[in-house]
C-alpha cells in the first residue's frame, strides 16, 4: 500500500526554499541534514525533461515543510488516492506542485514538466497541494460529504475510521494555523514528527458515530418477505 504523507504547507517556507534552490538565497540551517547542492541544478535539469530532477525538488520541499510542522501519515491515503478512490470533488481544490514554484517567481516554462499528481509507482516525490486559502473549502467538503466518503472507503475495502480521522486531523491542524496541505510519497524519515490516526476508541466520539452510522449495512429482506411482500403504494393505503 502507498505510504503517503500530508505536510502542512507554509508559503513562507516555500519561498525560502525556492530562493535557495534558484541560488538567490541560502537554505535554512535547519535543513542541513538533507540539503544538497544538487537541488540547485534541479531546475536546469527539469527544463530538459528530467523527471528525477522534478521529484528531487518536490521531495526537498516536503522535507522543508516537515522541518517546521508534524507530518500526518496513514498508509493508503493522500490527495491523489482520495481524489481517485473517494471523492473527485477534491480535484477542484488541489493544485499541481509547479504552481508553488511559479508563485515564488520561477519561470513557468522551467517547471511545466513537473507531474500534476503523485505517481504511485514513481518512488519518492512531492505531489499536489491545497493552498491555505482553500483549506476552509476542504474542511466543508469533508464535513458535508463525510457519510458518502465513509461508504466509498468501505466499499473499496479500506478502513474508513483511520482514513477519515487522519484527513480530519490534518485539515484541522492546517486550518487552525492558516496553512495549506501538501502530499508526498515515501519521504517520511525517523527524525520527522509523525502523527498517525488515533485508535478507533480514542477518536472524536461524534466523528466515530457518524462513520459508524454511515457504513451500517442495510438489513436485507428475507426470502419470504421478498416473495410475498410488496411496497405499499398510495393506492394501497386504507381510505379514511
């Protein structure tokens, strides 16, 4: 199963990272354990269509975010998989990673080759993100469609409790701090502060109850009920 993480996204950190990558600034000293000067050649390599350079740049960005904020992890979940398997409405809110670099002043032509979403067979990489200005809409989307999301996760043979709890916690964290959220694949390291979904019994009781109610199997009608029973129509109603 995919090991996807959600990283609170701070545009100020993103700008510092892009400045360092382009050589217009210096990397944050806290990035020393993973920073490599190879990142400064990434944009030039990317302009020639080098996908590995694109992945290297987005992994560095995800690590920069993880230096300042915890990482939310739950195997099998993330924006790419959520959009494909649970709710396509999420696609209206996510933005490609190239937008981060363009917004920070990089020529669009240099980053057009960046993947739009995670390639789940592509190895370590950063993926799509929801900017801070749209986190409120993501919050509303989850709340309004929670029951449908729970049913779809159950139908897809996923456990909806940790999946929804992880998404809920990540969105709450970002919303409270006016941050966005960025997904990444296989970038979690032991030095990162990792937040996993709480055990079912320790979940928010109201959230747990909504999920439980949504996935309860409808009681199937018995054989004789199907054979002899019929739904009463308006014409069957007794006259008053």
